[in-house]
C-alpha cells in the first residue's frame, strides 16, 4: 500500500484547518478501486477512516496511523427522475442544492449552508434544529469493510438526532433522495430563509457546532450561561457570536488546544447546569 499518497497533511482537508498527517491517504473513484483498497487494508489489519469535506471532524495532531479514504469525482455524479435524486456520496450539499434549483426540485432547501458531502451528511443525519436529512432519504448504497456492496432502504436505518446506526466503517457511495417538483420561485424563497438564518453563524475555521443540543436545550446557551464565551486556548477560541462554535482563529491552533477547550466547556457546564454535553463533531485519533 505504500505509494506517493503517504503522509497527507489532514489539516489541509478539514474546515478546522487542524490535523496531523495520515499515514496512508487514498482518493478512490470506483467501487472496484474501493474493493481493492479495502482488501489491502484488511490484509494489513489497519484501521481506516472515511473523509468527506472534513467539516465535522477534529483530527489529532500526531500522525494518524491507518488509512484515510476519500471518495473522488467518480462518486460526485448526480441525476434525477421525477422527484427522485440519485447522487454519489462525494456530492457536496452546495452542489446538490444547485442541482435542485436548476431542476425545480424542492425538499432539501433546509440543508443550505452545510458545507459537507452527502456521505458525511447521511452519516451524521445533518440538518437544522427541526429538520434532518433523514426525512428525505429513500435509501443508501455503500460498501462494507469486507468489501460487500449493499443497498439499505431508509426504513432499515435508525436515524437519531445528529446520528444513525450506520456502522462507521460502512462507506456510503450513493444516496437516493425523495424530493418533489416545485416552482423555482418557491425554492429560491425557501433557500433565502435558510441563508438569512445562517448570517448569524460565526465565520472562520471551524467544524460547525461542537456539541449536540441536549433535549429541549441549547448547547450554545448553556456554554454562554457558564461564562465561557470568548475564552481561548492557544489559537482556539469559543466564539463570541455563537458559543457552540470553537474557531481556529489564526489557523495555527492545534487539536490539543481545541480538545482542552472542549474539556473545559464540559466540566464547567456540568458544574453550572448539571448537564454533560455530548460531542456532535467526530474525533479521529487519540483524545484524553
Ligand atoms: C460552518 C459550518 C456550518 C455547519 N452547519 C451545520 C448544520 O447546520 N447542521 C449540521 O448537521 N452540520 C453542520 N455542520 C457540520 C458538517 O458540515 C456536517 O456534519 C456535514 O454533514 C459533514 O459532512 P462532511 O462531508 O464534511 O463529513 P466529514 O467531516 O468529512 O466526516 C464526518 C463523519 O462522516 C463520515 N463520512 C464522511 N463521508 C462518508 C461516506 N461517504 N461514507 C461514510 N461515512 C462518511 C466520516 O467518517 C466522519 O465520521 C457545519 C459545519 C461547518 C464548518
């Protein structure tokens, strides 16, 4: 498995702009290629990670042992028939929404502003406060760690708030979405509403909301109540605009700085509100 893609710097591939190098890094463009890579990974008994747009992960600073697999343009195709869209796991949410606007397809507007891929969005059941991508998923297709290709209907998947029971080594290669035809005017109006909501979001290098909202509560409000807004550690800062965002202010913060802030937030919120915040972002590597 040694080739020129060894030791890829992951900070270049995450929206946090944080992360050490991956021992192995593969961009794959077909199921055949995926099967080949997975067979080699099994032979070597190494761990693998699936990378989308890197907009929901915190990657350790040290070398990440194992392989990082990224779906390439071969998995970036999109097509529709009536209201049914079939899109590759590497299709980004912005690309999906441009496609919907072009073809008068409605139902996915609430995803506006989410910078990830469809694969990542399905895995984390991405969405807003009141809607998640699971409401428009008909089925997903992908490949297991053993190299078996599977298609799973949505009814067989258990989606939760920002999560699902999909195995974290199942590589989502295709997603089928159920949308409906509408007028361009209606679609653009809906998108505008979501765009306006986004204007309150902090800018800068981040991975979006760090913690899940506890039932009936806002993680951001709990962090603010704990008096943590604006606190820093190295180049990492708890956003003044939205306390559930940690920003890598100058692009120089390390995963260690972010993790220490996360630990501080959890401890303080537990003391001030009695609530233990659960992570929304995924961590890759060792964090203690
Ligand atoms: C500014 C900003 C705003 C955001 N706003 C929102 C929001 O409103 N709502 C929301 O839910 N999220 C939001 N996010 C978080 C993030 O964009 C979403 O979670 C997104 O769906 C992650 O997709 P990704 O491709 O970047 O996944 P990555 O970050 O690359 O990966 C996330 C997880 O998904 C897995 N994964 C990725 N691709 C695949 C695949 N093809 N098959 C299987 N597993 C895969 C990874 O292994 C990892 O466990 C925001 C992030 C940022 C930076």
